[in-house]
């Protein structure tokens, strides 16, 4: 078993992208909750980021898992 193999660049990029999207979505959700507490109306773009960001990050994580399983199967 080859445990010293480097992570492919595409997987690393997808991982950082999924993490960044998830963090941005959670931050947008926090800002929306703060704005609602202050009785302000949040911007539609902020609502879109909060609404679509977490599902997109989840889909990216599933893609990362599938690619990782394929890479491990190919290495054995």
C-alpha cells in the first residue's frame, strides 16, 4: 500500500473550493441572522449565497469522495 503518494492537484483544488464555499455560505447565513435580529432586510445576493452555498459544498464533497475512491481503487 502506497501511503506516501501526494494528493492530486485536482482533488486539492476541489477540497479548498468546497471548504471556501461552505465557509462563505455559513458566513452569509450568520449575516442574514444578524440582519433579521436588527430588523433589516438582507440583500437578495446574500440570500442566494446562503441558500445555494451549502448544497453546492455538499455536492463538491461527494465528488471529492468519488474521485478519491476511484484513485484508491486504481492504485491497488
